[in-house]
C-alpha cells in the first residue's frame, strides 16, 4: 500500500501543486548560467560595435529601465517586467550577447522568474553606458574667477553704490507723516 501511494498518488499530487513556470524558468536559468562566460567574452569582443547601439537603446528607454540598469535588483525586475521585456527585445534585435535567450525565456515564463539572467544582461549593458557628462559640463561652464574678473566686479559694485548715494542725495526730502490724533 505504501509503495502504491509513493509511486502513483504522490507524483500526481506534486504535479498539481507544481508551478510549470518555475520549472521552465529553472531550466532557462541553468542553461544561461552555463553560457555566462561565453556571453562575457562576446561582450568584450563586440564592445566597439555594440556601444553606440546600446547607448541609443538606453537613451530611448524609460526612466524605470535607466534606474534598473544603474541599480539592478530582483524587486525592480518584478515590478517593471513589461518594460524589462521590451528592453530585452530591443537588445535581442541588435544581437547583444545573451539577450536573445533571456528575452525568449522572459517571454515564455515572465521576466520576474528569470531575474538572475536579466540582471546579468543589465550589468553587461551598464558597462556600455557612458558616465554622465552633465556634471562635467556644469563644472566647465562656470570658470573660476580670476583676479581681473574680481576687480571688475568690485569696480562695478562701487559704481552702483555711488550712483545710489547720488540719487538719495538728489531726492527731495520725504514729507513728514501727519500726526496721529
């Protein structure tokens, strides 16, 4: 009786409670993990060709994706799975290493179930994104004051003060306030 239960009944119960998406995701993750080194090498080899394409896709993407690429987390992948799927599809179009297999797996089971490979691809994408240049431009836009510049400012301040004093002296005296009853 015990053997019958273990061989016939238990497998059927497990099948009912088993999530097919998790099983498919597990297989996809295992297959991806075996190819990680290959994808890393391909990224290094194709870096010059892929960089402008990846940058263009990144700039056209949503702010959620940009934030996710800068700071990849499982929770963010789950929260923005539709945007992640769209971004992976765009990467697959340009043959970004690993993106095609991750995109297919995410299409089948959902990006949340294959967050490990998604995060790996996003980490590789982040190496192609140039550092923010905005901060450097702001620093260059305001040159440090020179001695002649500060002297000119001081002269202008003195001239403004003198003009204000002249106007105050030329102004008629203000009428005294009438006494209050």
